[in-house]
C-alpha cells in the first residue's frame, strides 16, 4: 500500500482532500477535452467553476472556526456538487459528450454528495462538547 493511501485510510479528512482534489482534476481534464463549440465552452466553464470549487469549500469547512461555519461550508460544497452534476447532465443530454464517458465522474459526485450530506447532518445533530455548552 502506498504511503499516501495509508495516510488517507488513517485520516478521513485527508482522504476527502485527496478525493475532492482528484475530482477537480477530472473536471479540468473534461473541460480541456470539450469541443471548441460555443455551447460546449459555455457549459464547460460553468462546470469548471463549480467542479473545482467543491474541494476548496471542503478545505474551508475543515478549517471552520465553529460548527455553524463548518455546516455552512459543507452545504456550499453540496450546492457546488449539485450544480456540477447539472452541467454534466447538460453536456450529456445536449449531445456534446457521450454519456458513458461521464458515468464515473457522476458516480464520484454522487458519492461525495452522500458523504457531505452525512457530515452536515452529523454536525447539526451531534451534541456539543462540554467546552461549548
């Protein structure tokens, strides 16, 4: 097992940093592969903005100064993921990119969404530590 993979297995936050960064890089590669048609570039730039924002929002959440700030940043990451899925669907449904080539990226977006939803719910419902009471 590689050192990086071992570290991510031991630290879920590091794993999500790696995953969200890899997600952003995949979005960048998708954007770079798009045809130079106007509609593809317009949709692609929207995808590029939202898809690369997910990891930035997650990193801000990790450094949050309060539970409320953490939840806010995670929920913003969720909004960016939802928007990213929308642009991917438009690229597929518009016939710009073959849907089969987008399946893995969509699956990763869905998995990240599930993780962030659980994180937000946990943060909202977990009891405050004694020091915060």
